[in-house]
C-alpha cells in the first residue's frame, strides 16, 4: 500500500473492512468507531464548482426572483419536514432577531426558513457560483470558510451545519475550526442517519456515494468527531420515518443507482460522454415544478394509503427518518 490508511475521525490505522466499491473508490468501515469513508478520501478541488455551475436544479432556481425563491424554499420545507427540528430548536433557544450562521449553506434553502422564523440568517459557502446565486436573492453570504469569516460581520448566536459533514474529507478539522472561531455558540448539525430506514434496508438516497458523500456517519463516530473538536455536550435525536421520504428516496435510488449507475450530482452528468444521462436529468428537472405541483395536489392522498402505514411500520421496527439531528455545545 502506498499510503497509510487511517480513520479520519478516530485516527486508528489497524482495523477496516470493505463495504463496497464505486467507480475509483472503495468504501471502508472503521472497526473502532463505525464510520464508513471513501478511500481515497477526497475529490477534486473543482468538483463542487463544476457540478453546481452546470446543475439543472440550480439553473431552474436561478430564474426565480428573491420572493419566488423564498416561496419555493417554504414549499420544500413543508414537503420534506427535515428543517422542522432545527427551526423549532432555534425558536426555543435563540432570542428573536438573533444572527444564525448557516455554514455550508449550499443553494441556501435554509436561509429563507431561518428568516421566516424571525432570525437574521448569514450563510458561509465555498462555491462562488452558489454565493453569487444567493446574493442575487438578497441574502448575506460569506464566500470562504469559518476561518476567514470577516471580523467586522455580526457574531452569530447559533450555528447550523445542515447535511455538510458527510461531504468533508477532514470533518474533525472542519468542526474544530467552527468551535475555535465561535467557542460559546451552540451548534445544530444534521447528516444522513445511521438508523435511517433507507440505510438499514439498503435503499440509500442516490446522492450517498463518492464523490458527493465521502463519509457515512455512525453514532459513535459523530460523538468522537464533536468531542475531538472541543464540544462537551452532544445530543443526538432520531425522528420517526416520514411518509413523504419513501417515494422520492426509493425512486431516485432505483433510477440513478440501479438503472443508470450514477450519483445524480456527479460530474459525469455534466460531461459530454454521458450526455444521455444528462439529458434524462435535465428533462426531469424541466418537469420537476409540474411534478411537485401534481404531487402536492393529488398524490399525497393516493400514495399516503401506502406510505403512511409503511412509515408507521418502519418506525415501529426501530428505524428512523433520513437525517439525524445533533445539538452540540
Ligand atoms: Zn474510526
């Protein structure tokens, strides 16, 4: 072996086993902390910039004005229910009007929800494309990292890191930078759940492979990472399976992973060699708003006959929703 294999969280270098292979990566599991990680652990510097610039979903959101974008984020929230836990926590623990920092805000769907809940959102994002996109929607976003967050910008009273740490090759360094820069500010974090119904049934969301997700967290590895970063109090919460997660997760896994064999945000989608895949993807996003509208109007009542009892059954078996929510201080 040309390099020493070491767990990026607990740092042990002895005991690993292989979970699966995908393209040039092997996904390994650390026998000490249970973290699954891509080997080699990393992607190109330009991966996010390239995929975001060519993303059909981003170009359709890009056409929306600031108010329409806020409306679309609220519809997403109502559909996914994923942000509920974070927003409820903010309302209960953070004074109205406080600054809430969204680290790795991505396309910024949380920013309108933080704003609507009565707080002042500020995003941090490394992709220039996304920062320009969000600034056009009239949000305040810092282009860069926590380390170079401008000293003259307002200090946050809460920090959110939503669905970010599964993308980061050095998660302990990333979390430690947040803790060192804002040592007394509570952190709300979410990441794909190790207890999720999808993970347990082997129906992983189609984005859950490298180069998009580099890490799949276990409960123990989450605690070790946050403790190593300097957090003392760590609470994990696992919500029940949500009926609205079942159809989108299952159909995206079936189409992208099983039929096409790709990760939907992978660079392959935007390259010429895979233009067939890109065409299907673009087509899906062209009709996405219509599909969402149809789903909201008609499908819930039809599908819920199946998905609601299925969600109850899976929850009764001890499985949980797609994301785990963590509060660390
Ligand atoms: Zn480990």
